[in-house]
C-alpha cells in the first residue's frame, strides 16, 4: 500500500479562520438588512411601483415610461375586483359593465388607486370572460 499523504497532516474542511470569516459575513449581512429595513432602503418607504404612501395625487404618473410595450390606453375609475378570476381590479367606464377594463399589474400596486379616476397604459391579454383584460405598466392619476 502507498501513502498518498506524503507525510502531511490532513487539514479539516472548516478551519477556525474559515469559520470566523463565515461568522463575520453573516453578521454584516444581518446588520445591512436591519439598517435597510429601518431606513427604507435608498428611496424611503416606497412600494414596488415607486409610490410613497399618501403620494397618490392628481397629475402624478407611476410605472414604466416604455410606451412601445404599454401601448394600449384606457381611462376610468379604478375599482376592486375582477370577473370570474380574470383581473384583480377593473376600470368603470361610461356605458355600463360591458365597457369595464379588467386589470392586472406586476409593476404597480393598483390597490393604492381605488376610487380614483385614472388613465392606464398596458398590454391587452387574452381573456375568456373579460371583454378587455389588460396588464398595466403605467398609470396616471386624473
């Protein structure tokens, strides 16, 4: 039998130095997370769409500036509720229920705009029940 160790002592996988390094990195990560949570990160306490609580006022626009992607436009009063599982919100427009636009959005928190008159830009989606289903990427308060 051959000795492959060449007379050297086998080193442990987790040396004391490596353990201390992992501990320091973990503490720095926890500390950074705590500070960001307390200060609200770089931009204050904002939602994913850039709205601060209480900042929803007439004339403000939220969301993407990409009007090539979000080319479909509709106006109405934002209401909660979709139709048979399609959309989480809808716009009430003149002409009755048949004119509602059902809305979803992964970029804007639409719940902040309930009962506000808004203009939305988005992409029309395929729907089975909704007459018009839109993924909203930009919203302006009217």
